[in-house]
C-alpha cells in the first residue's frame, strides 16, 4: 500500500482558495459594518431633528392671538409663540380665556447657527428663564411663507448634521455616510403670524 501525500501545487492551490474565501468574508464584514455605522449616524440625526421640529409644532398648535396680539412672532433667528395657558394645559381645570391676552404666556425658540444650537425658553414672557438646549446639531435655519393667500401659515426649515464642527471645518465636503445631513420642514400656523 502506497501512501499518497499532497503535492506542492495542490497545497498552494488550497491556500490560495482559502485566502480568497477569507478576504471575501472580511470585505463583506467590513462593508456591512460601515453601512450599519452610517445608517446609525443618520438615524441619530433624524431622531433629534424630528424631536425638535415636533416640539416646535406642538407649541405652535397652542398659539393664541390675533392681528393686534400676534400668536407667532418670527424674526430671522427667533420664533416667539403666545399661548393661552389656561386653554393649552390639559391638566388645568380653568376655562380658557381666548379674548383676554393679559394672562398669556410666551415660549421662545432661538436658532443659533453659529453655535449650532436651538435654545428653548419655556416661559419667556414672565421673567428671565433658563433656556433648554434642544439640539447641538443645527447648521441651517430658514422660514418661508409658501402660501401667499394664507399669511398665518409659515414653513420652518432646519438642517441638522451629526457633527457640525467637523462639517464646518471640512468645508461641507464631509462624507455624508459618516456625518449625515438631514433637512426637515414643518408648517406652523396661528391666528396672527408676524414676520419681522
């Protein structure tokens, strides 16, 4: 009985095939890891941006006013919303006072694109209040009135990015899979919107 062993050619062929299989598996793992990380980054930015825009829309839905006392006052960097506190708080047993504007409260949003943040002042009209930072990912903000027939509706557009400092330093050429950019819009309306 003759023992047969592997030849050098067979051994090299087996090593080459095994190397190809290992490299293919590594490439697949690497690309799927990169895809997962990029989708996770975009999801994080999208969630934060959506939370901020929902916050704004919720407070705007409680806007209260008229042409003399605007419900929403908008400047290039701020949105101030007048609210009838009695009518907006579901836990409040007091009746709303829609014709009385002296008991109204104000909430304010400050969009600071230089510091990449959105500040929220929950009780702006009464006394100086502490602000709450809703986001540190803001890089753009604009307001438009898409409907010329209804001046009580405005569109707020905000642009968010995962890492604004890197985005600004890279001169806006950062890979969007690593540092994703998300633009969100919401319409806000109220009786008497004042654009300043």
